[in-house]
């Protein structure tokens, strides 16, 4: 019975020593990188206050085939994206343009008619984060 009492703590000590040694040899560090921190959309317009109502966050991934053009649209509230793959050209109806490629971020224009086109040779993928209000559409199309 005494041997069981001594074996359990020894086993625990060896386990903790193994974990500590493993951590001590790890040279990898946690890395935090701010990709975007802005108060303006990509065309320089100041972002508006958030709308009133029950907040709702959506995260959506869009895949746009090579050569495909998105229809003209606008967004009623703040959204930002991260290009995962490919490249897009975004243009407003007033002729402002932005070219983004994999790894770039975008803070979208609000209440401004615009469209995007995949100008690359592969499918473009963008993940978009919408910070809006419950039951409100993230994208509006012309009537």
C-alpha cells in the first residue's frame, strides 16, 4: 500500500516535468497582428455610427470565379473583408477604384453603389465580416 502512495506522486511529478521541459524547448511565440484598424472606408469616407437595434454579426465567404463580375450593390452598414485568394477590382459608380489581392484587407464603402470583378486567373475568395442589425439585409440591390 505504501508503494502506491509513493508511485502516484512520482508519476505526476514526471508528467509535469515532461510538460515543463516540452514548453521550455518550444521557441514558437503567440503572434498577434492587426490587419486593419480604420475609421474610414477604402474610399476615405468616414464610417457612420452603428445602427440602433439588436446587433448581429455575420461572417461570410464569397467565391467569385475568374472573370466574373458581381452585380452593382451597396451595403447599409459597416463591413470589412480579408482576401484569402485571388484578386478583385472594386469600383464605385463615380469611378473610384480599388485593386485587392490575397492577403489584403478592405473596409467597404457604405450606402455607395459599387461592384467588384475578379481580374485574376483563379477563383477569388474573400471573407467578409458584417457588423449590423438583426433582420437587416447585408447587401442592397437596385430596384
